């Protein structure tokens, strides 16, 4: 069962907000950003849809994807036990892992990989406010143009516009998580061991923090995309009145 709460950071403190509260916050935000009363004709029952409602529905779909994505990933084996999202060593460190396994140091490599995944699982629990803030920055025009888009058009737009900012905001969270799970230490140990081998001529020190940040953000975007596609294609996935009205009438 999906977890029903998200950890939301506020300044130096933190608070818990349910998925419903997160969605309501975004829904209200979307409506407050619009003063237009223009409508989009309905193709199904339920009446016409205002531009404000259409824009808010896109934000709500993205928020729902964030909520479900975090719930799916922010748990033990959310990354490590998932073949799609499991983090291995960074591409530049693959040679390090292969070399150390060849000389009998496979357990050390495995421990580093495990703790890297544990850090990602922990870090995504703090992603909610970062993603919420990015969703809030979407303009009504942006959202309206995406309502009739493809299965994950809103997700792809969101991704193209916010990835760099999200990574910058998420990076310190990942660093703290890497340190708290000892992933940094285990990873540093295998890199140091590799660099000390007499056969190592080119010293290696791949950036673990950037790698985990990128992979964690990509996993969340993938989860958001799946949620958006479900909302567009499956009426049962439209779990609020706003989603039912907008996507039921427009799609």
C-alpha cells in the first residue's frame, strides 16, 4: 500500500502533509493564478471547463505524480529492489567495480552499491517541497497548452523547464543522505583501494553526489510520467472531482 504522507521541509523544520493536502494546495494555487472566465466546450457530460480548471488540473496531475512517485521510491528497496531504478556504480566507476571484483573485493563493491541506493531512497522523501515549488512556477498558459497533449506531455514540459533547478535544489539533500547512510564512505573506500592498485595509472574520483541526484530526479520524473499517462487514459485514476471533470470532458 502506498504511504499516505509526504515529508515536507519548511525552512529549518519539517512537517507532514498528506497527498490530499498537497493536491489541494496546488489546486487552490492554480485557481488563484487565473482571473479568466473563458471556457472550453465539453465533449462529455459534466459541463464546460474553465481555463482556470484546465490549468489547475494539469498542476494537480503533476502533483499526484510527485506524491505517488515519492511514496513508491521513498521506502526500503524503492531503488535497490527495483530493476528499473536500481543504481549501480556511476558509469565512470564501472571499471573500478569490475577491477575490484576480479581481485576478490566484490563484497565491498556490493556494500557501496547498497548504500548508494539507500541514500537515494532516503533523499527522495525530501523532494516534495522542491517539486511543489517548481509546479507552482508553471503559468496558466503553460498548463493550458498541455491539457490536450500526449500521454506525458505535461511531464516532459515540466522536465525540460525545471530539471536544472530541481537538481540544484536537490543536490544538498542528496549529499546529506549519502553522508548519513555512509554511502560516501563506502564509495570512497573502493575508489581509494582502486587508485592504490599498482595497475592503476589513471586515478579515478567520479562525482557520486551528482550521479545520485541525476538518477533520483530521473526516477521521480518517470513516476510522474506514468501517473500522468494513467490519468489521461484511465478514468479510475482520476481520483478528484477536478481531474474527472477536466480530463473527462477534454480528452
